[in-house]
C-alpha cells in the first residue's frame, strides 16, 4: 500500500517538508477521513441497514475515495477494520489511532526507501 505514499513523499526534499507531509498524511488525513467515513457515513448507514453492511459499505467507499484501483482490496479491508474499531468501541478514537499509525508507517517506510 506504499505506492501512493512513495509518490507523495517523492516531492519532499527537505526535513521540514517531510515533517509537514507527515503531519498532513499521518495526522490530518486520518482525523478528517475518520470523522467523515466512520463518524458520519458509517453511523448514518447503520440507521438504515445492518451494522455489518454499513461497515462494509463505508470501507468500500473509503477505498473509492482514495482512487487506488490496484490496491482496492487492501484499502477496502483497512477501511472495514477501521469501521469495526469505530463501531464496536462506539468511539472514533481507536479508528483514528489505527489510521494515524497506518499512515505514519507508510510515510516512514516511503521516506526510508528514498
């Protein structure tokens, strides 16, 4: 799942740029995405369909929002895992934490490769 992150980190040629990128990708994106996909979308869907269906649909839409056809299955599974964390705990904190860790690992790995 590192190809998009490698693409994103390729333009950062200084430590400062990498730090800004890490903040945006590993903190900002998870906060915004989890509030939308698990906070708003998942909870709204769960009012009209079974929670399992809502979790899967929100996970699929999470993947589609990233526009990564080659990595469809991987990102969809990650979206479902984040959905399960949010649904079964009743809180966004665990899914946000997992998302931050996931994105941070991808950024650190991509930077280390460079």
